[in-house]
C-alpha cells in the first residue's frame, strides 16, 4: 500500500460528483496504490473498530448521502453495512474508501476543519489504483493526514492492532498545529504535556517521517 502522488488544487472535474463539495474550497488529491492488498481479507470491521478507539468521531460520519455519481463515472458507489456508517463495496476498494474517511477525520481534529467532504474514485486500469479527493484548507495538515491515514490502515491490515501510542501521535500533531510550535524540544513538550520523554521522542520522529513538518512540497511516503 503506497501513496503514488499528492496534488493540491480545485480539481473542478470532480465538483459534480459530490453535492457537499463546497464552492471555492481546494482539495487534496491522493493517488493511492493498493497493489499489496490484491488478496483481499475480510477484516474491515476489525480495522474500523480499532480506529474508533482513537478516532471516535468516525462513527458520526455521513457516507455518500449526497453522492452524485453518473452512469459511466469512476466514482465508487458503496453500500451501507450494518453497524458501520462507512459504506462498503466488499473488496479492496474498501481500504481506499476508509482511508478517505480517516483523512477527513484527521483534518477536522488536527486542523479544526468544521466541514470536510471527500470522494473515492477507482481506476479502470490498474484496478488497484484510486484517486481520493478530499477538501483541504491547510495543505501541510492535509499531506500529514494522508500519510498518517495510510500508515494506520496498513499497519492495522498487517498486524490487526494499532501502532503503540497512536493517540499520542494524533494529540501531539493537534497540539503543535494549535500552538504553531514547530521547534520545541522533546524535553520541553514532555514538560508542557506531562508525557513520558520516550513517548514524545517517538511521536516527534513519527511526525517527521509522515511529513508533518514539511512546508515546502507535497511529500509522499511509502508504507512498508
């Protein structure tokens, strides 16, 4: 599973695919390959429920209620699954769609977006490639959210459990985004937040790996 490319702009060609897309709001396009996920395993519910433990607001998402796909459109039209508000196709595209929702949730939590919509579009060829279009007010937060979403979902797919200290990572990203601090030492953060030094050091390193501090370009990360 890897992010092939990231781009930031208006992408007017997809504006009509979702009635909730806000006029004038830019979008992040995440081109995602699920080539390592061709052997689809039916563990979506476990992955979703694990994510709920650190992102409980996923349960409040409204999925595809204003989807405007037309005949011949490549945008996915998933179905609702009992007990999960995120709709499913029943194949590997569910991972791409879930990542879209995780990006939305992370942007709202970390970047304080009040409204955010997105759509997942599948390629006819290659079948394992998807374009995710997600509204994005802050390019840096959007890039980080995309990288973190892929990291979390792929880790869950392979290990059936979340990476240790995942919530600290999200909370630190939000703290730094809210305060505007980017050059705090691990020791000063530990003192301010009352966290153990080793947790702060790990979280800072993971933030760097997932390009939270990258202001100069649209970064991408391959999850191994």
